[in-house]
């Protein structure tokens, strides 16, 4: 049975929306096993969302509508990005030409800005501290993402994610080219930082001195908290998808709109994302957390690797 391209476009968005909590739950379970703990259930995020949506949203005194609008705007941003990147198909879908991969990066940045603005509006010291830190490190991390994308765009001579993946998928030599390998390593390091795996505190930590992402949601509750947590899981899966389907393993994508091909692509994406998530969990548990002022050195290292990738390509090494 052949599906409409618009239906496949909707399935792409629903795949990220519905499977992102499953991915987070599976990674949390695997990470707990690495640490010798039993850990939460794989489906625990879904139970948490169910409880949060049933609760009341409390708004701090002195806050404005930005406090509620921030999580909604961020959640919508994370729903838009899957329309621009190759999630399930190897060919562009109707809305795939709305923006290039740089546009997707700007939309992700808008989502982070909306969350930070919502946290700053609470007038809570911890929330404002997390917002300030997120913007400070985001000002360093997001340009690196854009530069990595620019480097890959120069290498593949396109800035459309579908075309980038097709170029890498066309030959093994393109996959193993030194410039591409260096760009993939740089993006891997940035994803580690963006998902809170290495820098300061664990992605679920509640220590005030090390909180960044968790501090921004400090004052939220109820449905707003559910949207923030769900959006964070979606952002993680989006970054994993870009790393997998554009940089590392752009295979297993559907080459047609048949229902079976799309279903196999969904299973393939979930399997690859689970493997990558386990790799991130192993890396997270294998290295000590950095001090706060060391994050700039870490991000500078990933930026230099991205610059080296572009220089390697320009001088024609390999």
C-alpha cells in the first residue's frame, strides 16, 4: 500500500513526537544498569507525562505570559525541525524544502531561547541562573553546530539535509573522507554537550551549582513541565537523527512511500538511535564531569576540529 507524501511527512513528525520519550526511557534504563542500579521503567516518561498533564500549572508571582508561552513555543519548534531533516525517507518530502539544515539549527536555537526566556521571567534566582548559563554556553555551542553544518555543506556542495545524506550514502569514500570524519566527530562532541552528557552535571541532576537545563524548568509544573520535558526528549532525538542520518549512518531510510518501507524505516531509526544513545551513556559514565569554566575549552576543542575538517577538505588531504 502506497501512502501519500503528506501522510509520510506527518508520520515523520509523529515518529519524533511519540518515540522520543521511549528513547529517553531506554537510555535512562541502560545508564542505570551501567551504574549497578535497577533504574526506571523504559515507559516511565509516558507515565510522568500522563501525571503532569493531569496537574495544575502554577505561575510564580510577577511572571507574565512568557512563562507559559515559552514551553509551548519550544515544543512547536521541535515539531517543525523533523519536517526539514531526513527522518524516515531518503527523498525530500513536500515540506522538506521549507528550509535547509541551517534553518533547522536556527529553529532549534529559537526553542532554547524560548525556554531560557520563560525561565528568566520567573524571577527565581536558580531559574535565572540556569537561563543565563544556557544562553552563555549556547552562544558558544550553536555557532559550532552552524560551522559544522557549513563545513559539511562545503564538502557535499549543498546545504539541504536530504542532499547531504544522499551524497554521503552514494559512496563509501565520501563516508571515510578525513574531512567528513572530522566534521562528524565535531558534531558528536556538540551533541554530547547539547544533551547534557559530559559538561558539568548529569542531564537529570538537581545540584544547584551544576544545573543548566534542569534549572530552566525549576519553577514550571503541570502541563508546562510536561512540554519542557517532552521537548527536551524530542530535541535529543532530533540531534541523534541528524547525527545518524546525515553524518554517520544514512542507511535504512525508506526509498518509497509504501507502508512497509516507512514502517521498516521507523524501526531502523529507533534501533540506530538506541545504539547511539547507549554509546552516549557509556561515554557519560566513563568521564568525570568538567568544572563550569572548562566548558569553554571543551567547546573550543570541538570548534577547532570543525575548522580542521574544513581545512583538510580545502587542501585536498585524502
